[in-house]
C-alpha cells in the first residue's frame, strides 16, 4: 500500500521541489498531501514545535503561497516547523484552485475526529496526527480563504488565554468555533493553542499579503504562554458561533432574484456584504413559490432545528429574517452551499 501523503524532512529534501512555481510544486506532489518538518536550528536543545496547515480546501490558495514563500527562504527557527499542504488533488483538477474538494472525496477539514480510518483520506489524517504526537507542539495555525466577502479573522475552537493570545496575533476579529465539525484545529486544540485564520477571497492579492503577515508574526512570536492569573492579549472583536444555516438537500436553488421551473428557491445575491455586520429584521433573503414549505434549515449548537426562530415566509413567497442577525461566512455559490452551508450566525461574546 502506498503512503497516503508525501513526507519531507529538512530543506535538503525540498530543494528541487521548491525550484518550480507554486503550481509546479502541486504538480510534483501528484495528488497527495505533503507533511514537512524543518528541524530547529542546531544550537537549540530540546526544541518545541510549531505547526502550519494550508490548502486544506483546494480552492483556498492564499495560505499555500505564503507557506511556500517562507520555505523558499530556508530560514532557521528556534523550534521545529511542521507544515501540512492539504488537498492537492482538489487544487489541481479542472484548472487551478477550482474545488473545495472533489466529488469522490470527503472534506479534508472534516475528518480529524480520530474515528475509524475507513478511507484513504481518513488514513492520511490518522497518520499525520500520529506523527504530530511526536512533536512538542506549542501552537498551530491553519490558513484558509472564504468564498464570500468577509473581514480577515481568526477562528478559535478553545478560548483559553493561550488561544486568545494566538488569535490576537493573527487577526483583530475572532470567531469562537464550538460546532464540533471535526476540523484539524479542533483535533489539535487539546494539545496546544490552535487557530484557523481566514484570509479573505482567494483571488485577491491582499489575502495572500495578509496570510504572509500572519505566518511571519506566528514564526516571530517569542511564545504563547500566558502567566497564571493573567488574562493576556485578546482580539478587539470577539464573536461566538450560534447557528448553522443550510438549504434542505431536496431543494433546487440558485442565487438570483426569481425562481423558475427548474428551481424551488432563489437566494438574493450579494448577501455576503452583511457578513460580520447586521442582516436586519424583515430583510428579504430569498424567494419561493407562495405556500411552499420553508427551504432553509437552521440548527443551533446542539443540533436542534430552530429554523422558525430565524426565518419566515410571506404570502407572496418572500423569505424574511425574523430578527437582526449577524451572518458569518455567507457563501455565494450553489456548490459551496451544498458542500458546507449557506452561512452561520454569530453573536457578540465577552
């Protein structure tokens, strides 16, 4: 059985790989993830380790480009640097960075729960976690992009003082994640402060610039420990995830202003402009046939159906928001809605 991922140890093993373009590197990886370890400077005794993940979704290249640029510098660090380049297959099929994941794949960032390794991707995840058990991890970051308009922000599974310090280093806005989605950062958060960082839309150069800044601050940080009894630094704005909103699987939908004979729901375009802001009560977010059943499903953190608390339909088929709502990660495509969700809602947190 072939190994589920490539394994590199040290810059000498990466030399020829890094000589190509970003896309040349992905071609050379031939559809498999890559786990890289850069050993600490030889002067360090018993070094700790830091971990960076990128391209966990194939359509999120900003963090990948930032990571490659760091590796090309061949810097020495006072810690072991571990790097994971994730879903290479999805990043290289049908052009470049076209898919979050492929039809024959699972979402690579939803399989890190330690369950049975029944698929190749799950065997890959289990093996990587086993390797990371050998590392004395002090912090981890996972660099992502969004498919809709959002500010740059960090996501934190565990709001410890050390996690808050890490999040504040990454971004001014924090979203506390408590949805148990089996992400890589959730899997690592019980061992060290771990944060995902969302770097905006993937096709914008400022997202890559932001990712490079996050990565450099992460690598330059003196440490992440917060002395006992101290609060430590915190991001300026902190939100907590409340609901997950999806389109019911049997509903045919589009992003547009009208339904037709092929669709049951038309979602109003441009709603991602409300991300991290206020979607006001009474705002129309979609259109359905008058009298049709509610096409959306909203669940709370416990998985309970709370759709009626968030949305209602008018007699003329408009879908409305019942109260002022803060959407986050509102997407803009049918594919991304199906493969993740339409959006989450959040509320301010102390």
